[in-house]
C-alpha cells in the first residue's frame, strides 16, 4: 500500500521554516484500520498525525487524529494543518467543515492565516490544592494568578494561570506529580501554564506525559481554545490575544486567540507546507 502524505508546520512565526508545530497529514486514509493509523502515527513519532477520508455532501472531509499512543477527538494544530491539505486537495472556497470525533469544526482561510471556530466550552473546578499544582511544575503556590480550571472545547485540559512570563519560563514539570495531580479522563496527564506579557500578549507552555516522561508541546491550538474557554468562564469576552509558545524547546510559535462578544472562540495561525512523500507498507 502506497500512501501520500504531507509535512507541515502549523502556527509558524511568520514564514520561518523551523517554527511552529510539525504535523503529518495522510491525504487518503480510505481502507486503513484503526491499528494501521495508530502504527503510522507511532512510526512518524510527531505529536499528532492526521488521516483524511472523503466527507460527502455535508462536510469537506472526515478526519482522524492520532498521537504516537492514542487517538484524539480534537486538536488545534492538526485541525488547521489538515484544513490546509483538504483545501489543496478539494478546494471549497474559504471555508471548510471537518468532521472529527469531537464534532464538526469550521475552519476559514484568509491569505495564509487559518482560523478554526472551537466548540462551546465547558469548565470544571480543579480539586487539587494550589501548593500541589505548583509543586508539579517546580513553583510555589503564590505564583498562581487566578483560579485554575479544567476546560474542554473538544479535548479537556488543565489551564493554570501564572503571575508572570518569568514564572512560565521557570516552570519544569515533574512527571510523577503530573500524573498524580493533572491526569484527565482518558489517562493523559498535562498542564497548560500561561501569563500575560502585555495587554494583548501571552507567554504559554504545555507539558504532557508520554511513556513515563514529560514532553513539551511547541504550539497547542486546543489549549489556546481552552484558554479562551477559561476567559469565558471568568466572564471575559470580546478580546484578542497573541500567544507565544515553543521558544523553550527551540520551536517558537505564534497563535492568535479571539473571543467574540457572545463567547465564541476562534484560534488562528499560519500554516506552512515543508514536504511531501509516499509511505509504503
């Protein structure tokens, strides 16, 4: 079986080639089993790999998203990168509707900027003392700026606001404590830490566990959407923020968040194609 794929960087810093979050998109996954898709994602070992299948009349494409270890119902940078490929393959104007396990996600393009509209957020309080939450990232409880929340706009994540960008940069996640205090339903453990760097700018990092180790993500669109959900839960709407993520691991990334007056959340970024190939198995 020969499968065509594309490599992309999503949420790049302008058009710089080694910025943003890498993604592999298989152009036609028709006939692949769940195990095939999981094995391909494990072979490539990127944070996510996506698989496109025909969409029919009501959606532009059906999409599956896999990490090296499991399937995800939704993720931000795979959504934008896959929309880019679907648009290249099938056209469809400036709007695409992608069907995922988390639901149908609308993506629009204007120039080289791709924007997804997130699902309406839900949120839950975090039933862990602040001292334990901050111990798992090597900080003290006084560095928390506001109430942390579990937020879900398609995939649930722990959103932890810190007082300063220096606190964000100083964070260092402990895998044992991350599993103990930040494990979400489904088994993955993660925390998204962020702090404002100006009136409309934010520094952010996301840590998650994989095979007993902590990995840092260079750009997390789903967490950006969930940060929008955190703002909505705190009564803050009608806002725009530019997020910087990934510098700590040498992959600087730029994500744009908007929450309109009704609380609808939008996440935007630049997508850059960097390669194509054929996988044979």
